[in-house]
C-alpha cells in the first residue's frame, strides 16, 4: 500500500533535535562522529542519536525505555554499543545492552534475561572484545552497596555485526564484584554540543499544532510543572511556539475531543455493588454537574482508556483508546472507533497494536498518529485503512505526537522532538 504523504517543510529544525536534553556524549574522532544520549522524554523514552561532526546531520537513532549510561563506538564496524538501565525501586536492576548499526539504523537488544542488566560502562578492548560494567542483578541483602558496586564482564564475539538478539547469557555476563561509580555526564554533553552548535536548543514534544488565520503555524509544546514560564516565541522559519502544562483533570478525566459542541469527560460514578463502570459523559456549561451518555466501553467485560478524538459534523464521535490489561497493551488492544451520538453504538472499529497520540479528520478521512512512528489514514465512512506511513525526517525515524488536518490533503504533524512537519497527502 503506497503512502501519498510527502513532507514539504520542516519547521523548528535544529542540530541535535532528535535527542532532547543531552545526558551523555561520546565522540569517534577518527570517523568524525558524535553519539549523544538524551534524557527520557515523550512516553518515557530516551533517544540516542549518531551525528556527523562536520554537517551535524543525524545518521541514525535508537530509542529505549531505560535511561542511558554508556556509549561506545566499535573500533572498525559501523556499530554503537549503548548501555541502559535503572533500579526498579524494589529489587532488580533492569536494563539492556543495545547495538545500533548506524548505517542501516537497525538496533539489537543482546541480553537474554527478561529483566536484562543495568549496564553502567562500556569499553571496546578490540574489534572482538567488549568490556561491560554492570550493576548487580538485584540489591540482595545490602541495597546501599548495590548502589555503588557492580560486576565486570568481558564478552567476546568473532563478528559483532552478526550478534543475535538475546544472545548474551548469564554465563557471558558473570564477572568479579568491583566498585561501580555512577558518573553524571550531563555537563560534558552540553559542552560538547555547544562547541559544535552554540545555538542548539532542546525542546519537549508537541502536544498541539494549528494554523492561524494569518497562515502562521502555532505549536504548543509540553511544559513540566517545574519548567520556567516562557512567552510565545517566533523562530526564524516563522514557527510560533508556546508552552503548556496539562492540568490533572485534562490528563485523567476530560476527553481530548476536537470541534466538540460539549465538554466530554470520562466519568465513573460510585456503584452500590461491583466495580465502577466508566461512562462517556458531558459536563454542564456551568461545571456544576455531569450527564451520563453511554458506557465508555461498548464491549461487555472490557475496560477502555480514552484517547484523542473528533466530533463529526453530524454529532458522531470518532475517538481512539486502549483496552485495559494487567499485562500491558495486548495485540489489537488499541482502537479507533466511530460511535453514534445517540447511544454510543459503534459504526465501525479499527484495531491495531500501538497507542494513538492524536487524531483529526477532514470530510472523508480520519488521520491517526501513533507512538510507534506510524500515521494512518482511515475512511471516515467505514473505517477501512486507506494508507499507512512510517514517519521519517531526512531518512531518520520520527515520532508523531500531534496532528491537524488544515484542509483536505494537508496535514500539520508535530513530533516528539519539538518540530512541525508541513505535509501533503495527495
């Protein structure tokens, strides 16, 4: 299925945009490369980027759910080893050893155990030998020592380019107990980036994007509660930026319904017996009461979490969501549904495996952005898939976090790294 989507303009572009706030930077001076790891941002994901120090272009990225502690370029192969992990707060030190092929963009997770190991340091001793410094597997009987000690293992492979996923066993990772300091690389990373690009600037993800009446594009970026206040600013390319902290009620109760004629909320009234049932409801204009419309889940026995949505011209709701499972999101557990305004009956349902980040419609099509980097176009009448597109910028994968259909055939797409892509779909 060929995607018609084309990126016409990139707004808010800048050096090192992909990684956000840097925590670690490691150079390969011989090959003119710099690896930069960012702190966890959108969806609690950390990004590592490999950049050319001449043109500052991004060669490849990897994304991980753990903080990044170590980076090491292979001496000859186009490989970057990345050590990640964290204490789970109760017992285990979890993490991954990741191997990024910065020519192909492929990433391999190498540790066999489901919990992995928190990898604190990496050194290539030669082309076949990697020295790893790891936190203990768990805090054992002395959690204070576990925070300052670790294990060293020396792992050998004849060809690291051919290393298979989950191929490092417990025997490979066995080694003596040693002191394991946890250095902070943030200041050094910022200095390295400032030397190459004095005007670099980390930004958070785009939560909303719109075209103003005068044709200017306004991007609203996520703001943490402890971030400093910032006025609306205009970039050199014309992009207007404002920052917003999402209130608790907007995160947990109010539904993000575009063009809504009413204030939609997710309400769970107290039940005399049994568990509470969640209802799609509307809040009164005065904010003094709530009218229950219909159960949020149309499937008996399922609990649905709300996602972004749109109110159509005829009053129907087209919205995304996920099905609750104690084991996390299951295959087919993410959905987009069009529901009748009268009783909530689904006119159509489209299911997939990834969480939707935003949704908008034009007269014929529903456009949906996903955390895995996909954009989908669904027929607004019956929900059939028209096309899918894996979002990239200059060949490097990007994550869409906001989108707006400004007119038929044109989308504005905000990304996890604070950029806006002006796109055509026809």
